[in-house]
C-alpha cells in the first residue's frame, strides 16, 4: 500500500495543472490587485495503523486572517527560503513541530491561486516515522489527521457558496467529522483527488 500510494501521488504531481479560487468565481478575477504573493503548504501523508492520513491544522480562532479555518501547515515564502519546498518544510516545523528530517518530499502540485492574493505551491511529502504534533501557540489550535481514502473519494466533495465582500463566492467543501474543510484547502485536495482518479 505504501509504495502504491507513493506511486499514485507522484504521478498526480507530474500531471497536475494550475488550480484557482477563480475556477468557480471567474467574475472575481478582475479584482486581483497587484502581484500574487508566494506561499507554500505541505500536504503531508502519514502512515497510521488505520491507513494513510493527511495532516491538517485548525487555525486559532483569534487570528486576524482566516481564523478557525482548516488548513495545511504552511505560509508565505520568507526571503531566507530557497524555494517553496524550503518554505513548506520550515513552516511545518514551526506550526506543528514536524521536523524536515522526517519528511520525504516526492513532488509538488501546480500552484493554486487564491482570491486573497496568494500563489500557493502544495508540496507533497511522506512522513517517515511517528512524531508528536506540537501546535504553535497562538497560531494553531489543533493538529489532526484525515484519512487519505476519504479525501480521494470525489463523492465527498460538494460546492457551496456564501457572500464574500458583497459578492456571491462559490467554493469546494469536503467535510470530515466535526471538521469543515473548505476554500483553498478543499480545492487543492480536490485537485489531488481528480489527478489520482484520472478525471
């Protein structure tokens, strides 16, 4: 299962194409102001007794940007980061205590453009050993795994909408238990699921 999963996900990375929040909201594209800011996230696959899991976080509810939302560990590229991979690994260590020494990077998905002005590069990596998550105080409220099987099942995804900045915005959701996974995180996962399922 381990080698098969690595093969599937590596092939998905090789065939991925750019995704965007604007896929469902083309009318918002004209509101992009200035250059997109570079960011990177780690899509971390973790082998557990009940199968492969993807590590996600719940952001602290008091944060100014995206409070309480479900996200991958990651963030903006710093001037000291060599590339998106370095940024994703650095942020993962800072946010959840996942040392880069424990991660085998197998590729990346094409960038995802967000309505909030970020160009996000999803880095795909496998966690080689057990680790104890250590959420960053003040930034991360919770670290939790979601079964990869759930996230690769396209039937678990749907499109919802809400008013955002006075306009109707559509977005993907892939709920799991008490967790409402939506927006860019759900869209990146949907892109991965589509590639793995060859849709």
